[in-house]
C-alpha cells in the first residue's frame, strides 16, 4: 500500500472532475483501455477521480467519444513540485541530493530482528551473522539470505529450522530451536550413590547396590551412601566383585543459614511532579557503530530517568540509520527517614521470604525457619536458620581398573 502511494507520488497524478450524461460509459471505456483510476467519488455535479499524468492524456480521447467534459481539480506528485520550483536551483539540488541519498541508504541493512530464540542469546546469533557478512550497515548484495539460512542450520545444533529474509533495509531472522531430548539413563554403567550435600538422613530407599548408611545418620557432601561394588558370594570373603549401577532415593534434613543486615535509616524518594524531556540522535554506521549527538542539560539535581529508543523509517521495511533516544526525567526530593525496630523486623521477615523464593528450588520442602535478630545503633543483624527436607542422592560413575 505504501509503495503504491510512493510510486503514484513519484510519477505524479491529477484529480479531475468528470461531468456529462455518459459518465458510466466514460468510466467503462477508460477501464477497457487499461487506465488505472482510484479514489472515485460521486459528487452532485459528476464524478471526481485520480488518474496518472499518462492516463489523463488518454482520457481526453474517452471524453471526446462519450461527450463528457474533464476538469483538473488538483495536481499532485513530484513532477508538479519540481516544475513549480524549477527556478530555485539550490532547492532543486537539495531535493535531488535528498532523493539520491535515500536511494543509496536503501542499499544497506539498518535493522536486524531475530525471532524465535530462547536458549540461544541474541548476541551469539548476531555475532555469527556478522562473521557471515550480515551486520548493521552491511551492503545487501554482500550476503545471501539462503546462504545465511544454511549457515545457521549447520553451525548451531540448537536450531532445527531457520528463515532469513531481507525487505527494504530490514533483515528478519526467524529460527525454530530443537526440542531438548530427554536424557536416557544408561543402566549398564556402574555407579555409586554419594551425598550431594550435608544432611541428616530421614529415609533411604535402595533400588540396587549396597547401602552404607541408615536413617538418622549424619553425612557430608561427597560421602558414599550406596556402593555399586558387590561381592558375588557375600558369605565367602574375597570372592569375585560385581559392579552394578547403584540407585537409591535418599532424603535428608538440612540446615541453611541466611545472614544479612537491615539499616535503620534509609532514603525515601518524594516526587515533586516536575517532569522534563530530553532528546538525542544516534547515527548508525557499518559494523553497528554509533555516534550519539549530545543531549541537553537537566536542571534537576535528583531524578529518575526512563529511556526509550525509536528507529524511524518509511513503513516497517525501510528503517533509517537514525535512532531517536528519548529521556524522560522525574524530579524527586530525597528524604532521610528512620525505621523502628518493629518495622525493621517486619521488613527482615519479608526479605527472608523473598530469598527463599529466589534461592531455593521448588522441589525442596521448607519445614521450618527460625529468625534471630541482633540490634545495633545503625542496623539490625538478621540470622535466619532454614530447615529443609530434600533429596541428596547423586550418582557418580565407577572407574573400573
């Protein structure tokens, strides 16, 4: 749609008013001769429509045969603008230079979008594309979309399908990653079961191997729990050894300590409501190099800043090598406040809950937590003892000499 409007503007067109008794025959004859008419609108005196300059010359024959009259209402497009300012050579030269500049810029890639990546990062894929010749500011004839597709699929084992297509000055890379295969447990490899962490054993269920610990035993990380080495005849000392893959579910009670401090004084931001905007431009060059034009100064001493980036362009497929950086500043006044001991304790409990959610696996059962506080003049020392119930069994292969 945008490209059609652009072509119509470059070629020039006129809006005419058609009057007479045979307007329908006039339109049919124009259509039969292959003349493109658009924005046809019925008005009390006749019909208004748009037609190209070349088509308007042919319409004169149609108007003569159908005894209709045509009147030019508007003249639009680049040819009429150039004719209007033909004596202003400097302005005309600037327009020609601008059009040629846009044409030259359209020969480069100014934006690269990567979609569908989850395990592979954007930076890793972009670095590989740069090695293959695709980067910000790269000439479009220097690389091939199909070759990039094959290179992505062959280089990354995580990619099962890739599509690269360049439209205008924008290249879009769409990938589909391989579904991770489920790990197949090799039962033929001999293995021991060791403790993955310190703990007090609360239960052990052995599937294979010789258990070496029992309930209520205290074990250390790396300690052998279930042996994968068995004697073929336990009643006969020194009999032949058999190597098996030991397997067991070992549950243990563990104790972990969380220590941190909560300051009794803190700074609160009181926003004044004063806002300020600042704008800057980034010019893109080959190799994704950027030059940022300087910003103006902000009169606020204390502020929060929100930065947004926008890359303008002609439609979605023709981004320009310019990035508009908009900064929005919100002024605030810092106020020093003091917490009471009760407020600090309440905040500490919330912080302990947050750390448990962030640092502990969801498969771990939290069976108890004890929080102790130690006060000082400036802060509250927090010591939290977290009691968990979790599996600590870990298989390690046996190296047979």
